[in-house]
C-alpha cells in the first residue's frame, strides 16, 4: 500500500471530545455522555466524520480518567452503559464513527488487578505489574515520573517498589506477562463487538520496558525522563500480536500516542503494510517552544525549525506510513494563544493555523473548541488549576527545587498548562457559557461572552464556518488527502509555504505566521490559479501578505 491507496481513515477528520468539559446535561458541573448526545447535530454540521472520546471508563479520577479502575464500566459522573450505547447508535446514524481512548500502559491502583497484586509477592496477579526490590535502600533506578518525582513508589506491605510513569495511583502494567496482554485484548474485543470504530492508544510507545532497568540520563530534576522506555525492545512485537489477535478482525481507525517517537519508529508503528497501527501521534513539533532541560521553560516559536520538522514527517512518511495532523489536544495549550495571536488577530490567525495544518498529508484532528478559536485561560492562582501535572510541577519547581519563582511558574502555566485546553466548551453567552447550570469542575474562560458556538454558527465568516469549509474541501478534493507535499522557502522566518501535487493538479499553500505585512509574490505558475480558500473576507490574493494571511491556490497542469 502506498500513500495514494484509499482508506476511509485517511479521508476522515477526527474531532476529539474531552467529556468532562464538553457538555453537562444534569447540572453537576461535569460534562457527560447525554451532553455529548445533545451536541451530535453540532458535530454533524461541522462536518467531522470521526469522534475520539477521551476516557469514559470507571476511574477514581486522579488523572482525569486516565487512571482506570474498571475498563468495562462507564464512569458514574459520565452516565451509564445505556447512555453510551445510545451515543454510539446516534453517532452512527449521523454518519460519525466513534473511537475510544485505550489506556493500557497503566491502570488505576484501585483496579481489581492491582488490589490483588499488592497483597503479597506470591499472588497470581503480582506479575501483572512491575515490582522490584530496593537498591541500596532506595528506588531501583533513577527513572522519573511524567508528573514529577521518582517513577517508583515503595509499598510497605510487601517491601518492594512498583513502577508508575505517571501518578503513583497509575501503576504500569507488565506487558511481558502474556496474561496481561490477553486480558487487554479481551477487553478490546468487548468494546469492538459493541460497535466502536477504533482506538486512540494512550502512551502506547511505553508498554515495553527494557528488562535491565538501567538508569537513564538525569534531567534538571535529577531523574531521567519518563520517556526512557519509549520504543522499548518488544513494543513492535506486542503491537503486531495485538493486530493479529484483535485489530485485523475489524475495520478500524487506530492511532498510537507515541511519546518519544522518531521518524524511523513511526515507520514501524504506522507502516503501510498494516502490521501495527494506521497512524501515530508524534510530538516533535509541539516541543519547539519548550526549554530543552526544563519543560516549564518558555521560548518563542522558531518557524524555520517548525517547517523543518513538519517537512521531515511529511516527506519521511510519504508512501511508507501515514501522518496524524494536530496542533491541539487535551495535553496541549490552545494553539491560537500559542503560535497565533489571540488578541487583535485571533480569528485571522486561527484560520491561518488551520489552513497550514489541514492542507498537509495525513488525517487532521480537531480538538473541541479549536473550531471556535478558544484561547488559553487567564489563570490567576494555583488554586484554579486542576491538572496534576501543573500542580505537581509548581510544587517541584517552586517549593522543592526552587528553580523558578512563583510568578515565573504561574506565567509558564498560563501558557503551557494542560488545563488551558480543559476549560469548559463555550456554547453560548449564558451563564457558564451554556456548559452547565451548576458550578463547573474547572473555571470557564471569562471571554465566553464573545467567543462561543452560538455566535459563530450565526456568522458566515466565523472560525467555525472556516473549519467547516476546510473539512468540505477535503471531501471534495483528493489532492488534499493524497497529494505529495513539497516545502518552499525553507529558510523564510515568517512564511510557511508548500505545495501538494497529485496527477495533473497542484496546490500552493501560503501562510504568514506574523502580524506584519510582508512582500511575498505569487509564484508565476500559480498566478491564474483558482483560490480554494483564504482567511481574509475579500478573497483577493496579491503579492503582499497581510498579517496572518493564508490562502490556497489550485491549478491544473
């Protein structure tokens, strides 16, 4: 199979829902499944054809549902299995497929398996998790947790440490144990037999740990990165087994969150021979504004570097594997605040960023509220945060290590915290942005009176309608899905320009990443091209680029 071989998941546009923050139907301040059901017409109008749900399974919610205590039950706050079945049925009736989040690198420490595992060293479930003796009275090695501190937690009851690359309430599963793998596969089949259409696989690149458990390279905190186990020795073997035993028996969309993913590894995870997954998320582009040693350090975007990275993945996977395209998700701040201009050019820059991404080869992912150009939240105090990573990061950087002042860290969190993307969806200008009649679990962004879905649905030139048009264009023009990508002007620090080519058609995509007006002549061969889309209402394309201007020209050779 090559990049032009047609597949429904290549032609899809995926919309990610973070259920806790999407729509609350019962006034308890927490989004739920009935709330999502209520908004299916909105999703249909936008034009997306796949919804990916962040975890909805039973969970004590230490890490907002990514700590699962029962894979076959729905979290009480979200509703019931009957609600889920109704959601699935109504999505399918609306022509929308439903993809679940699969979180199988770890469980909650309240999962029945772990409750058994920690009872004693001879328990049949002991080997479902990764237990090790102390080394010189300390943790077995220097591996660090993603949320700060050691990745090892000492358990008094049995005198051993267990591994947790995330919260201490999220012990890592031992994928070396065949019983673990088979239990996971059975659970996957159980959901697929209900009719779900695929899985987004949480930190799937971490499931295979090097069994030597050697120290990693220490970072600023003194611990090695939680990525130390990324792309482990048996990860591809495990995923190929999963494909044989489960995935190959259904027509699915599968995407792996491949933290620590490299181009060479992605060619294996998402190879066009379909031995593992359809596509992989890589994060190289969204680490560009982070300090190398300190993930909370800030630095401005280097557009030349961004183009280099995006091009590496576009060209490197061409014909070999498939890209997943995203700017935003539940772990990233709002893109219009990050690399756009969320003040005087909020809508124009949001449309530019969307154009730049959606015209590339790969399957685009839209995160809830991105289609409205929702912005980062003006957090004032640590008490307003809910994200474990942000709260732990503050304590570690300010109080324990004293590497940043309180104000420096709060400034960083306003720009980088995952909670920026988790504030409630802004539906209208009524109380709590129409999200809930109760007190929301996290504060609503105060700008909801200006930025909301109701206002944008009524206005033809809104960001919502621009996303709707981008999605329609993708359905109308095969070149947008399957065309070959080529970068232009790689060293230009202000403009991202590239072409797509398929058979006798070509597209020119030009995006100004600045608030300046720039000279940028239209290349000769595109001067008589038709404009498929542009983000200024007059639709006139000239030899000057206005602030954050983006356009797409189409020609036939």
